[in-house]
C-alpha cells in the first residue's frame, strides 16, 4: 500500500511494476557482494592454515558460512518468486513478499559480514580486537541500515502531517 504522503500519478499496476523494478535494482547491488563472500568462504576449509584454526574460529567460520548461505537464498528468493508467479495478476503480492524476503536477507548479510570480520580480525589481531571491531561494524550497520532510514522516515512523516 502506498504511503499517503507519497502522491504519484500511477495506477496500481504501474505502482507494482515500479516497486518491483526498484526492488530488483536493489538486489542487483546486493547480490554480487554476497556471492563473492560465499564463494570465498567455500574455499577456506581447503587451505593449509584452516587446520590451525581454534574452536572459536571454526565456530565463527560456520556461522559466517551459514549466514552467507541464508543471505544468498533470501536475496535470490524474490527472483524465484517472480518467475513462478508472474503473469498471474499477483505482482503486488510478489512485491510485498519479496520486500520481506529482502529485509531478512539483509539481516542475514549483516550477520555474515559481522561474523566474517570477527573471524578475520581474531586470526590477525586476537580476540579482544576482534570483538571490538565486529561490534563497531555491527553498530555501523545498525545505524546506517536501520536507525537512519527509520529516523528519516519519521522526520518525513512529521513534515508531511497537517
């Protein structure tokens, strides 16, 4: 449903088309990074150094691998959803479901990125530095991906309210 403060001269079908195109463009930006991380992670256990990983590092690797796999599945799911349901007059439903899948995919990507930084920093600099660095990245992601957009949306709603 369109926010009342946003006035566009478009039909419901045109709005659904635009929203789907915007979502697909966002996924085009996000997916290559997730795929690169995932591909890299698939090679890590086959390196000589992986045998020296601590239990914490192996567990962190596993969380990173699963987070990246889940992010990939969730971020690719809108494409499968569209392919299986297009031309059935269900575009608005496709957009709504794809929106939720994308949000969950971004959350899984955040988990994967933070755990990847935790793992690499632990290997290079030690546990204390790893936790501080990963915590800093988590804070940055939280501010830029969650707090800032919600804060800007509220500010926009306050300005638009009569």
